[in-house]
C-alpha cells in the first residue's frame, strides 16, 4: 500500500508540472521616480537661486590680491628706473621742469639724484621687501634659465667664425697671433704686443675698460655731430661746436638752447661746478651698481641674467637679442668693432679741433670743397683754405 501511494503521488506531481504554463523572464530595470512634491520643491529652489544670483554684491579684492598688485607695480617702477631709456626721458623732463621752476643749483641736484634716491627708498621700504622676496622665490628657476642661456651662447661662439682659434687674427708682425689670447671674447684679433693681458685678471679688467670706452665713444661721436648738423641746417643752438661748449660754460656768458626750444638746455646758466656735481650724482649711483655687479639690482626685484659686461634682462636688452644666441654673439662683435671706430673718430675730432679750430662737419665740408688744399698736409704746411 505504501509503495502504491508513493507511485500515485509521483504521477500526480508529474501531471501538475506538465500542465503548469511557461513563464518568460524579463530583465528588470530600476527606475527612480520622484514625487510631484519633490519636483516642485526642486524647481522652486532652483528658481530662487537664479533670482538671487544677480543681487549678489561683488566681493572686494582680498588683501593678498591688493598686495600682489602693489608688488607688481613696485617691480615695474624698479625695472623702469633701472633702464637706460629712463634716464634719457627723465633727463629731458627734468631739464624742462628745472627751466620752468627756476635754475637753482639745489633743484638741479635734487632732480639729478632722484632716480638713485627712488631706487634706494624702494629697496628699504616694506613694499621693496615684498618685491625682493618674490624675486628670491623665483631665483632658482631664473638662475637655471640664465645658466642654460649662457651655455647656448657658448655653443654659438664655438660655431661662429669670430671666436676661437679659427677667428681672423692680425699678423704677428703687427702684434697679433698672441698665444695667451684664445678668442673667448668678442673682437679678439690676437693683438697684445706688450703682453698686458697675460694674466686673466688683467685681461678681464682691460676688456671691461675697452667696452666702456667704446660705448661712450659711440655716444660721443654722434653727440658731437648732431648739434653741428642742426646748426648748419639753420637751427639756432647758441653754441653747436662740441669742443666750444665747455669754453662757453667757463666764460658763463652763453646759454645753450638746443633745437630752438626755450629751456632745453645743458645745465642751463649754471657753471662747470654744478655740471660736475650733477655728473657725479648721475653717474655715481650707476657706476657703483656696475662695480658691485649685476646682483646689485636684486634688492629692488630686478634680475639680470647676464654678466657684468652684458647684463641683459629687460632694462639692458629690451629687444631680446640675448634670446637668439647666434645673433647675440655676432652683435657683440659688431658692438666692439663700431666702438673701436668711434674711439678713433673721437681722436680725430680732438686733432681736428686742435689744428683747425672747427667742428668735424665743417672740416668735412671744407675738405669736400677743396680736397687738394684742405687736408692734413695742407694744414701742416699752412696751405689750407678753410672758412
């Protein structure tokens, strides 16, 4: 009986399974449904935020932002005052200011001392300290970039025909081809017949002195010509001949007006004493900074990437020649070549002034009018016919 019941149960279960319908399984996806109340609250909140945005007042600049602006302004002032162009513009403005307020010695000295005084005051102020601190933070990166640029300059010199053993040199008979000169600097033609620069320290000193004289001579050679050219063109200057200007100031009876503009004067009616004092003040600061070295401007936030002879940076390289190594090394050669010509030109100006008592342009005009008589031999023999 028990076995029959079990058999009947299995048969019944089989019939039930056979009659159960097949159900297809559909994958489920979870959908997040928000109530209408939540949507209305979210929409209301978004609309309220949009309405409130235009009503928000602009926040004032933080003290840190204002400090950054002040620091940037101070750095700009320092770079401007350190630039040679500043002294040209400031000199013209100072001349006009002094002439309009009265040519007093104290006023001229104060105006002449203003640039150096401004830089010194800036370096000692709290704002100057911030500028210096900002520069110190960037110094590692700036020095690394400067070192990389110097390496590029060295590589450019090794490629240039004007440097190294392959450079052009003067013949040994004329004092060239000196073994202690290696062509490491611009304008080295191997000329040192007296052996003055055999020691590196002496070489550096003489090279620096030559560059300084070359740069001054280029300025002087042009400065001697322009007033005389203006005078020959009909512009009234008072005294256009360069070597007579000092005599006029010693005599004290001539006011030197340039370009016909009243007040555009060289030290106005003051004598040699005030000119010398202004020269000492104007040149004392820059010459001290040059002697100390290019790091002398770092206390006012000015970083110069070059060396003492070629400082570089925005104040001394506004056109960015140093960023093009091949062009930079060639420009250095051109500078010293033109500087040597200018030094020879100034020596010629001196000799002509002593013999002819005329300016260089007038000597040129006389020579062009009668080259047979108006030349060096004509003046030596007394046959010159100059005006």
